C-alpha cells in the first residue's frame, strides 16, 4: 500500500458549560492534601490523574513555573485559570517548534510549541503541586477573518486540560488560548496525556519516509 486514508464524520450536540465562580472553589492546598493522601472520598477516576505519565514527567522547573499562580489559600480554580493565562501570555504558538516526542522541559526552555505541548505543560505544573489534572482532546471551531471565506479543512484538532475541584468536578481550561472552553470546543476524549487519547494507533512496518496530513471541518447544522 502507498496510502492510508481515514475518514470520520460525526454529528454532535454541544452545550456551553455552566462556568463556576472561580473564587468560591476550595483552596488548592486542601485539594492537594486529599489527592496526595489517597483520601477515601476521592474516586479512582480522580486519583489516576495525580501521578506523572510519559508526557507529563514531573520536573522541578514546571513546579517552579506554577508557584506564582498558587499562593497560600488561593482557590484552586482561580489559581489554575491564572496558570492557563500565564502560559498563553508567556509561550508562542509555533507548529514547527515541537513534535509529540518533545519533553515539557524543552517547551519550558524554548517558550514555544503547540496545543498539546501547552496542555502537557499545564498538567505537569498542576500535578507537580499534587493537583488532579487531565488531558482533553477534541476539536475547535475556527472563525475566518472578516470578509474572507472559511477554507475547507481549516478547523483544527485541539488539546486542552481539565482540573478537578471538589464542588463542581472537572473544569476545562484552554492554555493555548487563555480561556475557559465554550460551545466551540468539542470534546472527543480525555486521559492522562496524549498517549491515552491518540485518535489512531497501531504498528507500521517499513523503512521509507512517511508523511501525514490532517484536515478538519466543523460545521454548525440546524
């Protein structure tokens, strides 16, 4: 075979989430204490997102980067959103700077990458403080510039994060754009990191070079 084509089409309903009041969430230290002590009240579905994974290995530089967002007694969602906005402000989006094998330590040093890098960085920062955080994969609706038509295939696969707060459960945050996701974020899967949610996986045998191309269209219907 010289080519493998995968086509997928779905019709989904998306509802904008009810955004919590960030300042009313539990202080982050209390959440970390419950998670790190294996509190019996925490379900395994939360505890599995506290430990490091292949793409979110705990590094001291990431924890140091996170500290300014988490002073004593700060509500966890307020701190996590502040971290999200700092990553958006401090890092440049550069699709040529990294690939899936690029470690968080390199992204921190170069201050550039793509959505999966920024998601892995945010997760590494949060888990470094003992906070449950997970990787979310999905799609993002893009809007063309005023006066231009939307190009076919111009929408994007996307990655963002969720952080867990006792009062409301999992809350999504998008460090690539410095926002809380709305109905323009379409969730497909979540996991510990990218490896858990890769849309296609398998084994490819052969020594020749391969090239992959991805095109996404997200269209509102009805």
